[in-house]
């Protein structure tokens, strides 16, 4: 691995554990101001204090929180988007570039590929070209790998397994994807994808017990951490939730210890 990419990967992942607590705060471009991300600087301060390794977000969020950023928390800049909840079609477009990520001081770039979508070829081509440029710049690339298809649930083990491997094949250094719901099937996903996998959170759940449980079992199955948003910063005690994630990902906390901490 080129030295520049290695140094940046060490910013995204805790060097002592090889794992990462990534807080996703890239929702504002889709849904506007939301509880939990309405004050970007405050969320960055909470992430830094709680032990998050990086924040996945947009250019606007990064600018709004520039004074709060700390060198121990890396920036992962989102390069795809281009739709809002007003439009109804959640279809990715390229809205930024790896060069912009470098100019913003980001340690990595992120794109989404929806495998199985009718525009799968276009999404794949765009991500592949981004991977080429990231390689030239020594910039790690995260691909959010989503399996789409008729009658296919997002957490379907075979769909997640295929999408994760396909993302790696087109140049992902890191894959962000769904936890399949049980450690045995997720272990197969990890074994079939030889780059670090971070599990996403998806829509906010009714409570935090499911998030804690999924994170614990995903880590047992070989995940290298989380890339979660609403299930972190829309909880009642955000700092404690981030600390609990750091405990699960970096210190091997049990489910009970994490639950006790956030209580």
C-alpha cells in the first residue's frame, strides 16, 4: 500500500485495534436539518470526546464544523448524493471528487453503489473511476455497498455478500454495508471480502438495544467497526452512545456493559 494511503488508513482506523468507529453525518443533503445534526460543530465535539475515529460527512457539514474539528478525528468525505426526500428517487450521482476530498483535508472518500439497481452499470463505472483517482492520490475509498432487487431485503445474506465482494473488486479499500442479522451469515460476508467491513445503521430503530446487539455480534463475526448515523446521534445520550460504540469496537465490551453505560 502506498505510504500516503497507509497513513490515511491509520487515521480512519485505530492503529492498536485495527478497527474504526465512524459516525455518519451525511444526512443533511438528503433530509435537511435533522435533530442530532442541526449543530455540526457540537456533534463533532461529541464525536471527538467520545472516541470516534472518523466522521463521514459532506463539504457543507465539514465547513460548518471546521473550528470544532480535532486532529484525532478524521474526515471521510462523501462524493455521491444528488437527491433529496422531496424527489422520491434515491439514485446516486457524483457530486464531488477525490481531489476535493484532499483539498478538504479528508483522510478518505466515500461513494455509494446500489448493486442490482437498474442503473447498476453507471453506479459501478462511476465508483471504479473514483477508485482510479483515489489510487493516484493515495486516498482510501469507502464504498457503501447496497444490494437492490425485487423481493430482496437490504440485509439478505447473499445480497450483502455479493455486494460487498463486488465493491472490493472495483476498488474499495473499506466496505460499508448492512449487518445480515446473525453472526454466522455475516462471517461468510467477511470471509468473502478481503478489505475491512464497517456495518451501517440504517433507519433509526425504536431503541438502542438492537444497535448494541448488532454491533457486538458483527464484531464477533469479523466486522472492523461501524459507520452509523441516526442510531447514534438521535439517541437520548449521544456522548454515552459514542463511548459505548468505542467500547464495543475497540475494547471488546459485552452487550450488558454497553447497555449499562448508556443507561
